[in-house]
């Protein structure tokens, strides 16, 4: 008997050079989910001069190519005129039409809605997972633009906001990463979202063991610290105060390093010798840092969610975060950690010392962190969210996608199974 072919699904996303960060992590989760029920292909816009227009080389054409993207099947669509962002997808609309002609199902995975532009241009139905609006995503970086780049940005921004609004309005179903994401998209669209489900990020608890036994005064923080949104200044100022009270405290800064120029002004601080900049580490090595940490700090100006913070909770690590958006969905003040105002480094230091100095406080927050993450962010729970949106958009897939039972904690602290989502 011939096996029935899985239906094809296009996953529209973005591709960066470092294969790191929240969008990349979620893209892998969505790809693995889709593999269970579909034949998935990722589609991204490419700026490599081999496939895109290249002004200096007087090359005015672009083409598509198949690539292996971190083990995932992917097609890269060459861009035209990379300096003009509103035209990134519009200028290659015919290429996108050809590339997507055999795909009836579309799942967009991106930080901002912009990666969904091809589907909107082609009037395809699509579900879209997104974490932040175009304006919020660029708020800090725009301040650093100068000269011709600043001028181009000013000219492009009104058009980009209009494109974003169109993408949101045409989406059949929206998965905002957090409640903060939801509010951003309602602001960008100018009205409340209708067909949506706050989705979060899934964790595989079969690979996570709760310990909460470390006596080390290790603090970790994870992110792309060459991005000004991560607010390295607040981080080091907080740690400086912590070190005056606990000289043995150590801070591990995991991810892309800040520039040498940025770090220059901190090198003479006494606490600097207690800071380790690891650079980007593999997931298996990141687990090692989680297991040795007593506390995580998030000092960002803005976060659509902050996946690393949620992962820390899953390992029983309390999180102290700025109230920068997404983390408020899982940093429950006084239960799984603490929220502080952006740039209030003194309060962050006080809260940090409370956890580092008291085993009782640490163990209470640690157990709460693990329980909360397990209840709300399991693989099964998030997969059910994906299925809900896809079935809403493509009713013909109802029999293919069945909601699974998830473990939910009742008032007595016991887990029971349901299909609640």
C-alpha cells in the first residue's frame, strides 16, 4: 500500500549569519513540529552578492538557491536593492510567486511581521508567529544611525509601518510570543487583535532535571550583547554593587560579546576580573552554565519575550529582569524572580543580593520557577497552540492535527491531563 504524502508547508522566516537568538530557536521548534505532519521548506530573503543585486559589481539581477540552513531544508530568494527595505519583497514578488506556487500552507516565523510580506503580497492564507513590532525592534538601533543611513531610514519608516499593518491585517491567525507582543501588534494595527493566541516558547522537560543545590554565587546572562538593547551598562553597574557585598560572585556573559570600545570604560572596575565573556556557546554547553548558576539577570531595554530567561526558570534559576516587555509573562514578582525598572541597577543589585545571600529565598524561588515553567511552557502545550491556529486557518487539516493532552496543575498542586490551551 502506497503511503500518503505529507502536505507541503512553507515556513517564511529570516536568516542571520550567526544562527543564534530567539527567532532561530523558534524556527527550529516550528520546523520540527511541522515535520511531524507536513513536508516543510523554509524560505528566506538572501543578500549574498552571488544571488542578489550588487550595485558595486554592476549586477542588477537576483536568483533563488537551495541551501542547508542548520540542517533544515531552505530556499534563499535573492534580494534586489538591499538598501531600500520597503522593496525587499515587493521587488522580487515574481520570484516569490514562483517559489511558493506549490505551497497551500504557510507558517511565518519572525521577530517582526515583515517576513510575512510575500504571503500578504500573494494573498495566501498564513499563520504568523511574531515577537515584536517593527518600531520597537529598531528603537535602540535607529538612534545610532548617521548620515545617509539615517536619511534612508526616515524615508523608509512610514512605508515599512504601512507594510507591517497590511501583514497583520491579512494574517489568518497570529501567535504573539507574549502579552507584551500582543499590545505592540495592536498598536501597530490600530485595533485589537481578533484571531490570535499568545503562544510563548516550548521547553522539552524530558531533558531538564531540577536540582536547585548550587552554593556557588554564579550569575548568568544570555544574549547578543553587541546589540544596544541588551543594556550592558546596567548589567555591569549592578554587578559592581553585588561584588562589593559578595567578592566571590561571578558573572558569566554568554552570547555575542560587546565591542572592545564598549568594554573599554569598564576594564578598570574591580568587579571586571570576576566577569567572563564566553562568546556564543553550543546548547549543550549552555546547559552546563544553567546547572551551575544561582541567578539570571536580564537588563534589556526591550524584549519581545526573552527565551533564555524562560530556559533559566526551567532549570530552577530565579530571574531578575527589567520590566522590558516579554519577561513579565514568566517573571512573577516575588515568586519566580523580580521585576525592576529599566536602568534601575541599584534595585536589581538589592534583589540579586537577596537571592544570593539567602538559601531559603533562593530555594523557594527556584522551586516556583521550575513549577511555573513546566505548567505553562511544555512542548505539548505550545504544539497545541500551533495546531489551534492552523486548524482555524485551514479547516481541512482538522483530522491531521489532533490536540494532545497536557499536564495542568490544579489548586491542590497535583497535575491532571487535559487538552486545554
